[in-house]
C-alpha cells in the first residue's frame, strides 16, 4: 500500500463517563451525538416512546424526557421503540462496521479482487455509499485494501517457496507483468531480494541524538523504513541488522544527513509534519491500523478500542495493540497517541517515559 495514503481525521468517540449525569445526557440528545448511542437511551413520557441519543426526531421538552441505562429499563417503564431511530436494533455505525468487516473478509478470501458492485451487494449498500463507508471506516478504498492484502500474501508466499512465479500466482496475480509492476511498491525491493532477507538491497542509515535519546533513521530507495528510539545506539543498529540480515547497510552520506536532520526536527516538533517518503511494510491489518494512527492530530489521543472501531473491527483491540507494537517508524506512525480506555499510558515500544514526553510536548504545542 502506498505510504502516502491519507485518512481524514475523525473525532474520537466520547467515553461512557461523559454521559453519567442527566445534564450531560440531555446535552448529547440535543446534539444528536452518535458517540452516545449505546451508552444510554431516553424516553418521552408524553409519547410513550424511547430513542437512541442520535435520533433525528424533533426534541421533546426536557421535563418530559427520562434517561435509561439500558433498553430493558426503558421497556420495563412501558415505553416502545421509536420507529425512526430503531433503538432496539444495532446502531447505524455498528451496521456499517459489520458490513465493512464482511467486505474485508470477502476481499481476503477471494482469489482476485471482487468488483465494487460485488462488495457493495455483499454489504447491502449502493456502490457509491459502500465506497464512502468503507473508506470512512478503514481509511482506504476497497481497491487499496485489496492491494495491501495481496502484498501481505506475496510476502508470505515468497517465504514459503523458492520460485517467484509460484508465489505471485498463489497471491492472486494473473500475470507476472502485473506483479513486477507492483513488486517494488509492495516489497520495497525486488522479489528475490525479499526472499533473501534483503540481499541486494541498499539501506542507508544514521544514528544520532534527539530530545528523546538515541535515534536511528534508515531508508531504502522507497523511503524511510525505520525510525528507532532508545538509550543504546548499538542496540538500535542491531535491531536494524536483525530486520534486514542480508541487506547492504551503509552509513549516512551528505544527502541522507539532511533526512536525518528532518526526522530529528520532526521528533522534536511533530506538528511541523514530515515531508519525506515512507517505506511502510506490514500486513493488511497493520496497514489499516497505521493509517488510522496517522489520522490522529498532534495533541490528541484515542484508545485502542477507538482505533479498532475506526477500522471496522471493534473486537480486535488486542490485535490493534500488537500492530502498534510492531511499528518501526516512531512518531511518523504515531502509536504514542494511543492510550488505555481510562486515558492511562500503556506499553510503548520505545518506553512509556518517551511516550509521556511526546504527548506532553504535543499538548503544549497545540495550545
């Protein structure tokens, strides 16, 4: 998947604690806040109907509105479900997430990428609306998601077989020409080089110091492939060598030192952005998580559960955490902006103290 894909930032869902008071709940109802759906329901005594907070119906007077922590409580009070917002059914957001998850499974199990019409039909949506919903939830189009998944299959097949031709057909490519057109983008190197642990691949790297300690920056011809942080520069170099055991590693030249300076400046001031190409490699799932992470603005945080929701797999919280841990591009893929549901700082590949320092610096710069 292209490292330059952008996912429009979405506001983080409000945690349940925001809606613990009736004033907060009434405010959510007035704003028709979708983030409140599933957190509580409200009933109207004059109509005998209960709704979800985002119901588009005309608002009742506050004195006639009562709040309930569950549908069962609303029904026990003698209320019936609203026919507009259908609070007794899954929320629209949940329906969309389930539809996109079905589409992802269909893409992953198909020999060749299903057409947009086929995916939309499986999701029960129109082609245009499905395309919009899919990109809104995953951050990529169905075609881009399919390309990322196929790239993952190529990597797996190249590790299983000595024959590139077998690998490309097993991964779903109909012709070798199409495969070789995309191979450098998918693998960051030629297929044989990938099979051999990076043999024949030239990687420039440099080690320096930034505000967070030692930093290693490495790049292939495709772009920056590693930004590693730590206390021991030698350990960072060993990490790079383990990742590309047979690649040709060379020290920084004058041009690469400029890249180093940009990355160090970016680590110190993330809001400034990083105008360098990235060589991002990972599974289809990891790509989706990392795209969602790159959409989080500096100074903001989200939970692992919220990221799982955004990519359409609300139950994959642990897998999201694992994708964050697999990130090799510190700050450029801002996994430090993901926190526990209670806002606490959890594990960070480069140390919780560095995570805290990054978040504090971003918070200060965003004020």
